[in-house]
């Protein structure tokens, strides 16, 4: 085990899998220079220009070419640079990648991994900070992965690169410097299994992606105040670990979902609705969602801070939920 | 093409493919009018010369991508007729098990990577398929069919630039019937046209009379050979005419009767027929080819009409491996 950063964990996972499987290759802007965040540092030297393809700023074709290459039997990593640019490739993603297997009656195997570093990061303002992961859970055909630790990032990326499904891999870019232990040989982590980050019986907190460390910090502060939170990091949103969440809420009776994305229409709504459908209203004493207000991410640090979810807001939301 | 005999055989092959496409389209139109085929149906009557001339030059392991008007491309690439007709009818034995329909016909077993319901949607996929084939060390090439309407979408610019940049084995085929749905393409397209646009992106383009199947064949033969030998991408601009409406229910009444009449006189099957007659092929032989094609398609229609519908359970299949059942209730 080595203590490495999250971005290095992602780099090692891709490296391991590309050494194992020569059909894996990378396409995206600046990937031959190591990628915007160093996720592909050293890859050009090892794998050459045919497998590490720096592309023009042509998101439609980055996405669509990745799909076409998958249809003839290769396994592309489609690097979107920053999540927000996937909007320039929406037809290729939603109408093509997500649909070909179904529309063609199972003839197509769209085995692509689409990497999209997302979330609030270094005051990048409204077009470089979005968290729209809930959109993609709504689209049949796609797997949605939202890791928050170095080990999970590595293990889930390995699974993604061995999957025949199109996988949307939301790298949590604000957590790239976060360090943690990652095994030398990275084993796949199955999709759809939450990480039980903390155990407690008073309330269940469900969370994912870049906000997870602050939720864990908040859980520590709550414990000091006598509130024991059961914290589940979903790690993947489609599929998601409904069983673990339902079991936890069945015990605690209280559910708080925390995500960095806008609350309205966020995946938290789906989690809450499903839990109530499964358990019925009698077993669930209180539910709440904590996310951003429904406004774009602003630039100025005090404005950004005012809107974004943080540890103090998580503590306050949990305490309010305990009173209700 | 060596001797006269070979040339005749080639012309007859073109004629046969065109007759089969025409017969398929006419049969499908009739079946749609009779209420046997649901959903939108775009036929390519009048445009058969492009599909036939082009695909005669492709190998089984070459790939094609197509658009919403894709029956002819699929047939010419060798897709099975029964599976195509059943797909139009939404039956279990369709190439896509009844889940795609006319607009999403695909037959991967013959390298037909899919029609497409989104204009220009096939361009990025074709480019990527070529890139993948190159990575795999194959010398197969990709032919990418699209209409003149597609050249005003971004993926055309992105895709041609990309293909030129990586010298990919793609033949872009712009099937120019002069209209995009109900709009004359010239009225919404600036500049000197598709071949010039392609050339400006480093993709050499040639224009050919798409209603002259032999001319399409000759041009494609040269281009395919060059591309397979490593020339990088090229573009074939084939002019043609859509003799019917945009969809099966569109009378295209806005067109000038004189224009339609002139187009009928120039349609590709009659033209090749005249040439074959002039070369001494008996009319009876040509009639026989046409008759056989019609019989083949009528039989396919009759079979599709009584073929089983897909089991409703099929609607849940082939969504994805992981997580398909979670949202299925
Ligand atoms: C992106 C997109 N916009 C609009 C449409 C609706 N539409 C379907 S076919 C068509 C016309 C396409 O013209 P062209 O590409 O020249 O092909 P043709 O129909 O002439 O064969 C339009 C506008 C579509 N399918 N996709």
C-alpha cells in the first residue's frame, strides 16, 4: 500500500489496465501532454501516439469517434477535459453512445469510459464548476460513477475499463490532491456498492463525490455532540446501493442526502423517494436534502462560499433533522 | 474491370442491386400505406445509383455508417432482406429485434454500423470506426453516407478535420439530392459547396453524377483503392434526386412538376437499363432481374406480416449489463 493522491490513483489505475489490455486507448484534448491534471502523465512515452491521442477541440467527434472505435472492438477512454464541455457532445452521448446497444438489438457493444472531472474547483465560475450527474442517471444505458477517495477512484476506474457498458466517470476534480492508501495491484470495485464511511444509529447521511470529505468531517463533529451518523458514500449513482441505504434508514429512521449539486432535481430526490417507497412513511421519521440553491456557481470567492455546501451546513442540516 | 465480359458483369451487378433497392423501397412504401409498417419511413427511390455504385467496391469487413434514408446503403452492403423487412415491421426477427425500425437499421455481421436518426450523427462514428480499425492494424476502410443537409452541422467540420489530421481510412459520401426535408439545400448553404468545404479541410473531394451508377462505381473504385493504400480520407459528392417525398406521407407537392418530370427521365435505373440494352443485353434478361427483385421483396413483405412480434420482455433487454434491472420496474 502506498499513500498517493487521488489523481495519481486514477493515473495508476488507467496505467495498469492499459498495460493489461492493448485495446484500451485514450482520446481527448492535451492527453499526450499528460492531461489537464496529470492523469495521463508518462502515457505517451509508454504507449505512443496511436494509443494516446491528443485531439482537436472537437467534443462531438471526441465522443462520437470514441463510440465508433468501440463499435469495431477497441476500448477508448474518452477524456472530456472538464465535465462542462460534454454539453458540446450531448447528441453523441445521449442519442448515440447510450442508445446503440438497445436500438440495434444488442449488436453493438459501446464499451467506452467517459471521464469528466466535475464540480466546484478554484473559483472557476459557472461554466467550469457544474455537477449535473443526476441528468445522466435519467438516461437508460449509462453507468454513472462518482468516487471520492483515491482507493475508490482507482478500483472503480479498473471496473469501468473492464466493463462493456458505457461508463460516465465523474472525476472529483477538487479532490485530486487528496491522499489515501491505494494497493500496488488495483482490484476492481463492483458498481452499485456503497462505502460505509461511518457507522451510527441516529441518522443516515447519504452522499457522494467531492463533498464526501466534508460530510465525514461533519459526522465527526456530530459525534462529539452526541449524534451518531451512519454515513454512506454511494460511489456509483447508476446503479446505486439502494439496499444499503434502505437498511440504514430502517435502523435510523432519519435520512439526510448531501450532494454538491443543486438540490432541485438532484439525485437526492431519487434517493429519498425510493427509500420512502420501500419503507413507507411510518418507518421514516424525517428526510432532508442538502445541496446548492438553484443558482449558477458564481465567481467571487465570497459568493461561491455563500452557496456551496460545506461542513458547517452539513452539521446544521443534520441537527435540524434530529429535531424534526 | 478487364475485358468487356467483366464490365458487363459489373454493370449487371449494379443493375441488380439498384433493382433490389427500388423494389425494397416500393414494397416498403406500399406496406406503410397499408398500415403494415408503423412509424416514419424514409425511402431512397431515385438515389439507388449511389448506394449500389459505392458498395460494390467495399469488402465484407469494410464498414459503413448511414443516415435516416439508409435502406439502400444497408442492402447494397449486403444486409439480409428478411431481417431488414422484419425490422421495418417491428418484428422479432428484425436485425435489431424490432427495437430500431427503419431509422435505426444495423447489420453488424456485414459491417453496416447503423442508420441514424440524427442528421450528421454517423460522421463522428465513422471517423472513430476508422481510427479503431487503424489501431487494430486492419486495412478495412469506412464509408460514411450522409445527405447534403448534414454539411451544415458541426460534426461535418469536426469529422473531416479529424479524419484528415489522423489520415484515417474514411470515404465520406455526400448523397446530394438537393433537398433537406422540405427545404432546397442551396437556399440554406453558403459558399461553393461540399467538395470545396472538404478540400478546405484537407479532404480531397470529387463530384460525380450519382444517377450514373457506373460513374459512381468508377469513382468509388479509385477512391477506395487509394484510401486502402493509405491516402487518408477522401470525399465523394454524388448528385442525385429524391423522386418521392421526405417521408412516406409527404407528397412533396411544392416541387415543380417540370423538375420532377426531368428527374424521372434521368433516374438511375432507367439510365443503366438503356446502356445495358445498347450493349446488347436482352430486355427480357433485365426485366427478369427486376421481376426477381420484386418477387424477393414481396415475399419478404408477406413473411414479415405474419412473423411474430417481439416478446414484451425484449423491451427490457440490451439496455446495459450493470444496473439495468434497478430502474426497470
Ligand atoms: C440534428 C437533426 N436535425 C433535424 C432532423 C430532422 N430531419 C430529419 S431528415 C432531415 C433532412 C435531412 O436532409 P439530408 O441530410 O440532405 O438528407 P435527405 O433527407 O435529403 O436524404 C431533417 C431536417 C434530424 N433528424 N436531426
